[in-house]
């Protein structure tokens, strides 16, 4: 599966573009189908670095890498996937679903 299509690349704001927005929008959701880890990208540098919400052991904002998501091979040889049904969503809604 292609994790980052040209269409999604075009949608994603540049890094720091949503920095002053009270409730930034996540444009893409990546997840590990064999664990509870999920990455919601709100911004992208156009090459490899995302910023967004990472939900794993804890829920926190931070940077993550496209190349690391693409290279990951977990249990049963399954890699990271992109949620094909995900629609752009404010972070406040994603955080409230984590409670």
C-alpha cells in the first residue's frame, strides 16, 4: 500500500503551518494493524518528516518519519497501513476518542 499519495501530499500543510491554529486538522491516519500504535499527520515537510498526534503507550504531539513508517515490518511481516476511510479531522476529536 502506498502510504502517502500525491493527493494527500498536496493536502498536507507545510511544517509549522498550523502552529498557531487552536485545533489543527489531521489529514492522514497511519496505523499498525498488529498493535495499538496510530499516527495522525497534521503537517509534512514535503520530503520525510511529519508532525502530528502519535497514539501509542501515551498520546502526544511530535515528529515522525515517512521512511520509518515505510520500513517497519512487524508481527507476521505486516507493515504500517494508511486508513483509507479517514477524513480530515480536528485533533480535539481524535484526542477525545482516546479517553
